[in-house]
RNA sequence: GCGGAUGUGGCGAAACUGGCAGACGCGCAGGUUUCAGGUUCCUGUGGGCAACCAUGCAGGUUCAAGUCCUGUCAUCCGCACCA
C-alpha cells in the first residue's frame, strides 16, 4: 500500500519544479481558461465545499490538458469583506493581519490539494497592486457616466450605529446585536447597471449556462412592457403612472401614490384637513421594516388624500390615495388602480369601500372578480369588443395621440449600490472639494491607500471618516483643501473583474493589456456555486459589457460556459452549519487517505451538480479500489512470464471494455459527470483483473493496457497516477501524455445481444450477427427455440426492430 | 402567491435522441484466504414460490414510458405587493 502523503508531496514538488501547472503563453492558440470561483480567506481549514468545487474541476482541467489544451487555471483570494472586519471588532485583531494569516494558511492547503493551479498568476484583492486597479475601474465607470451619486435608503442598525449590508440583516434584525434594522436615506455611489438591463437580458440566450441560472437572472432583471399614462392632478401637477394593462384604463377607480412620492407634500397643502392623517400614514409606512412591507400576506393599508385626479380619457374625477403597497422605487411610484382587474387594487377597494368597475369580460365563461387575465373589453367606449393585445395597442395609441401617455418598458433591476460605510475594502477614489464639488482622484495618484491605523469599531460613521491623515487632501483641480470619500467599495466590485486580472496579473502599467485579455478571455468554463446567480455573475457580466463599450476588451460576455457544483450537506441531510453541529471536516479524511482518494470519492459518490448528504462509507471502498489498482500494476510490471503475443478473444474483450470506457469518459467528463466516468474506470479495472486471472496472457499487451489505465486515471487521481506511471518505468510526467483516444474498431462486435419481445413483453435474449439484415434478424428471431412456440399459428402483424437492441413481434 | 428543480432497491446513484430499469459502488448473504479480526478473492443480491409486480400518486399517448402529455402530492431552491 502506497504512502499517499509522501507520494503527494513528492509529485507536488516535482510539478512545482517542472512548472507543469504554469500556463505556457507560447501555446496560447490552444488555451482553455478553466476558472473556479476564488475563495474568501477564512480562518478555518478548507471545508468540504472547497474540495467539492476545486477537486473535480481540477480533474476536468487536467483531462482537458491531456487532450492537448493549454489550460489556464488560476487561483486567488477575494480578500476584502465584512467577516474579517467583524472579527476585528470582536477580537481587536486587525483585518489585514488576520486576512494575511488566513491567506497563508489557506494557500498552503490549496497547494496540498495538488490541483493544477497556476500560482504564478495568483491575486489577492486586498493588496495594493490589485485594489489600485479596482479603483481605476471605478474611475473608468465614472468617466463613462456609469458611476454616480444619489440619495438612497440603506439598512441602518441603531444599536451598532452603522450601515449594514443586506446580508447582515437577518429577518429584519441586525445579525450582531439583534436590533431591528431601520431604513435611512444616505448619499451613496451607484453603478448604472440598469443601462445594460436589455443587453444583460437578451444575451442570456447565447450563454452555455444552466437554464435555471439564466431564468433567475431573467426574473431578477424583470422586464415588463407597458404604458405610462398621465393623470392631471387637481393641483395642476401631472401624476404619471405605469401599467402593463392599459386595456383596463376605463376601469380606473382611484390613483395610488407611494408614501414617499414627492407630490405628497403638495397634496397635503391642498388638503390641510387631511394633513394629519397623511403625516401619520407616511410615518407609519417609513417605520415598517422591509420584511413586513414586502409581505404579500400583509393587509393593505392606505389613506385618502382628499385630492382627485382627472382620468385622461373619460375626464372623470378619481380620488388619490397613498398606500405602501405601491413601491416608490419601481416604475413611477404611482399606479392607476383598477379594482375589478387587479388583486391588490381589489383588496384595497374592498377594504375601504371604493367602487369596483368591471371593464373586461372573460371569453366564454362567467367573469369572477377580480379577473386579472385577458378578455373582451366592455364599458370602455369606442374600445368595447377588443381583446387584450389589440386593446393595449389601440388605447396606448390613443393616449399617445392625446399626449397623455406612451409605451414604456420597465425593469425590476435597480442600480448597483457600491458604497459601504466600512473599513476593510477598497477606498472609493473620489475627492470632495467645497469649490469644485466631487472630483475624481487622478489615475496617476492611484492607489488611494487604505490606511492601517484606523479605528474600525463602529461609531455611526465610516471608519475612514475619523482618520484625519486619510481624509484630508488637496483638490486635484483647484489645489484647495478637500476631503476624501470615506466609504469603501462593495467587495462585489473587486470580484467583478478578477478574471481579467488573472490573465495579466503582473502588469504594473495597466489593469490588463487588451491584447492579453483578448487572447486569454473569455473564461471557457467557470465553476462555482449557484448562490451567486443574481449578484456576482450579473455584476461581472455588466462590467464586461461596460469595458467593451470603453474599448478595453473585445468580447461581450465573461463566462462562456458556467457549471454549478451541488452542495454537500451534513450527514443529517441539512446544510452544514456550526449551530447544527453537522459540519464534516475533510481534514481527517485527507490525513488518513490523502487528497487523491478524497477527491475521487467526491467525484464517485455524488452527482456533481446535485451534491447530497455526506456519507463516509464510500470513501473506504475508494481506498480499496486504489489499492487494487496499485497491486494490479505492480504485479504486471514484475511479471517476467510474458506468455505469448497473440491477440485472441480475451484480448479483444479487454480492448472492448477499455475503449468503451475511453469513449464514455470522454463524453462524461465534458458534462461534469464524474461519477459515471469513475464507474467506467472501475469496469475497466474489473476487466483487467479478470484478464490477469487467466492462465495464459499476452504480457506486452497487458502492460500496455495497464499504462492506458494509468493515463485514464491520471486526471482523477493525479499524484497516484504519476507514481504508477513511474512504476511502469516512465520518466516524464503522465500529464505530458495524451488521454487515450477511442479506437472505434475495437467497439465493433461480431454479435450483439438482442432482447426479443412478443407483444411488448420480454421473452428471450439472443445473439445476432452485427451484419444481419432486418429480414435475417426477423427470421432468426422467429426460428428461435424460445420464441417459435409463442408465435406458432399466429400472424405476425408487426415486427419492430431497433438495431443492436431489441426486436418486438406483435402477434394476434 | 409566482417561478424552477427534484422524487428510481436497504443506501450513494446509473439509464445518450422513448427501446432489456437499477450500470458502478456501498451494504447484506454464502463461500475462500488467514491462527484470529481486518484484508484478499469468488458467487449471489429490487419484490414475489410463481404467473407476474416494480421509477412519489392517478390518468393518458405509444408496439414500447423513469423518459412524452394532463392532473395531483411531497421536498428543496429562488423571487416575493414589480402595477
């Protein structure tokens, strides 16, 4: 039995020395960029999830390398972020110190994993030579008008006196102190991702991504086509509403504004008798936290303003309400309420006793209100009788003609808020000057360094705001006194472009050279968890498109193909978590069996994209399998009795199994179907063992067959295969070999087994020559001893032959 | 509420465009090796004595359904008043 630990160490050192894992630019024409999502540097050891992401994907990469691709598989660290800062607040250990320590630890473990990472391209997002370019990226977006400042609602924890990221808000409460999180207006930097909404949506079609992920992005972007309609308000102002159902416009019973709508103030002035009630409602709505407000189950609330608006087509007066079921952030922040044909309006109207006017009739059936589907228009003047689509066209055309409305497309997607009132991130490279306003830091002055000596314990402001040395600077435009932006960038900004930096990691003059980027990118295969569907994966696509429009890259999409690994659950079937106490650590398994066996088990025991509950019964069997392979190889190499040199049926049979395995593996690895690939190798090993047990065998043939086994095994158990390859008497790395290629000739058999059915029931199995014609097959089947009695005296109505598989005789 | 996925032996799972359901492995049983335990190797292993019955459940299409269609239940994931 091999000492896996020393074998792994031996080969890792050899690979390091021979630069086996380093991308060779000379072969760039054959490049294949295989990327795993980089890691957050945690203090804990690598967990099963890391192994499950990186181990099998590395096998994929190695397989492609053996197929002749020049594989680029870099690794790095997404090193800024909240956990390090929270840890610092709790323990007083500086985020930089803990992060660097964690990176060192994690990098060592990643190296011990033996994956084919090209460490020469390693990046750490918290280092100056990286975040300098993150800041540069911000400036490019700013120049392009894609970064802007505005007031926005943020999560505010009154206990910690700080802003929280959405992820830190658990059930409406602060994850640290448990206080109820409030919403607060603050001026923030945003990236204008909404400018790209349409392209982000339409380009999904061309991506080789899981359909589920594409659908999630599609829903997230949330395109809806409709119409904006103007209602004149009694104050003389115009209330513009957005609707996807202009066909229901004759059924408008009232108009609703979101409580935050700017017109509220004016309406209050116009109707002082209601001012108190309005104020109370606005206050009530602002205090409701997101969880309550967003719940569909919540009862509708609202208040009458006393004001009215004029219906643009009927000229009738309709009352104006405030209600928080209308979201200020979507559409125009105002809706026309059609009580009969919208569930929410119906519920509101019912509660407050408002009129309900039916204007749509169900086609062929009784109309039950609220009726929200398409139907035939009634009570709609000249538009009566029209149906859904036609009515929408006709009515929006009429409104447009009157200057009272126009077609409009809205997206659910909002601009990306990137300011964080936090310390451990890339400082936003902006300067605030009393005279010149907001001024970008000149590129030559980058990076804006993140100072070390900062009080990062929360006090209600960004930690950097209290650091005088950082804050005070001179205005690059007027040279006068100015201050820096005290906020840092969301870490998703760092990870939105890292795949570009990998390709040109040591470039000191640029973030990347366009030439290099265009050679190395896009990423051919990107592997990571599906939890990033609407965050990282969307941001990265947006940034790529923005960079393309700036002429900095020449491709539209960063990740051509995307694969999500499944999740390995705890043995109890739940997500692993400390609180549940069901966390399985890979350490003891690595210690006992080594990294090859551990990764092989991960590949064999689970369906890669599904994952599933952890179970360690299987890992022992993998260790046994590896032992068996080793014994088989050693025995064959020691075997001096080479026997004879003929190729008999036994050799042909072995060759068949081998080539069947090669063919299957070649297809399955491409699909990330590792469990079936390993199964085919096991079958081949079983066949080799059977052959080995023969009294006589062709020694040279057997040795060659075993060398093929080692090649086949190499991507899955790289260290072990190298050792076997050496035992076989080879000097070079097995990874300089090419993966065995299927010999189709070996897969042709003289005879195939057919299942024979009579009236669709299996009755017999028999061997039929591959060359037989359909007529011959039919004759053979009918004459067969088990079949003949069953069809005797009956007419064969039909004979279905599936070549190489089955024959179905329909008799009556 | 909306959208999506999944449901197959005692267990992890296979099954490419409808074509022999359960590959491969675990476990289990019997044998073998060993002083003994582990190990090795061999054989068997969905259920039922059988005809037959079996892919969550109920229908349907088809010569043929795990696979296609309709309905339904359960679990998981995403979104959640988006007008």
